[in-house]
C-alpha cells in the first residue's frame, strides 16, 4: 500500500495532461482509484467526477487566456448538456445501461478511426453558412453529450470531442469547448453524488492537485502542437478510450 499514493500521483498527472491537451483522459482515473486506491467503482466514479470540476475550471481559464475558446459553439453545447445530464442520470437507474454504453463506445471508436484517417483533409464545418441551424445542432450535440455522460459516467469531453470532430469543427476549438463542458457535466453529476454517493476526500484532494498541474502542462503542449499531429493524437486516444469502454460494457 505504500506505493499506492505515488502511483495515483503519477496517473493524476497524466490524466491532467490529457485533459488539458485533448479534453479526454479522465476515464483513466476511475480504474486507477478502483484498483490502486481500493475504492468501490461507485466511489471511484464519484471521486473522479468531482476532480473534473477543478480540471475544467483550470482548463477553461488557460484556454480562454490564449483566446482558444469559441464561445459561439461552446454556449449552445453547454445548454444542451446542462439540461440533459440530469435526464441521463435518471435514465441510468431505469434502463439497461450496457446496451447504451456499447452504442456510445462505438461512436467514440468510429470518431477516432475517422479522425485518424482524415487527419490531412480539412473538412468544412457542418452548417457553416447557416449559423441558426448550427446553433440548434450544437444544442442537440450537447444534449447527447449530457445524456450520455449522465447515463454511463463517461466524462462529457469523451463524447463531445469525437462528435464535434466528426461534424468538422477544428480540433483546438473542440478541445477548448470540452474544457467548459467538463465543468458542467462534473457539477451536475457531483450534485447527484453528494445526495446518493460517497467520496474519498483524501484521494480527491491528492488527485485534484496533481491533475491541475497536469492540465497546465497539457494546455501548453496542445498550443505548441501542429494541428495535424493533434488530430492524430485525438484519433488514437478516441480509439483507445472507446475500445476500453466497449470492453467494460461487454464484461458485464
């Protein structure tokens, strides 16, 4: 057990860097808290989710400072996510989440493969010349993201990044928007967990501290990266995360 904390610190740093650089990465923290930290899977999910409020705030601040958040696409996404996150959590109690987890993980894998293979092609953003329609579509994407993350416990960015890249949004503004979505998804989920769940506060503090350091490093990395390299990295990460989720869903 003496090695538990150093391992969790190292994983928290990596998770933070991934969140800052690609938006996706929080998913790695749940198995780490479960296996290394000895928490039940529910405690691990609740504890991990609470840390993402803080990584989201730091990520949003860091992207905003560099002018990398496009609020025109971020606000409608957040409206959809805020409204439907609650319904996702409600549905989780009512329906078989495994089938839905398989559907969501398939979307993530598909988006990863697509992103990886189209990395050199610039695709026009969907409804580029129809701003009204684009806003409606983004509220819809936000709704799927909120519902999916409430339902399966997957962080918002794991769904928003692949979906927005499929719709042609540039990687950097997609990752910027994912920082903000993360705050919303984490706050709504944590509000539910405060009522129904339990946290490990000591691990919560340790993981949050090192995740924040990681986020600051990740944001620096992503702003220094070439857009094509960034696309490839997002693609590979989506494939890995989606495959991991799929395995988790099939195991049950």
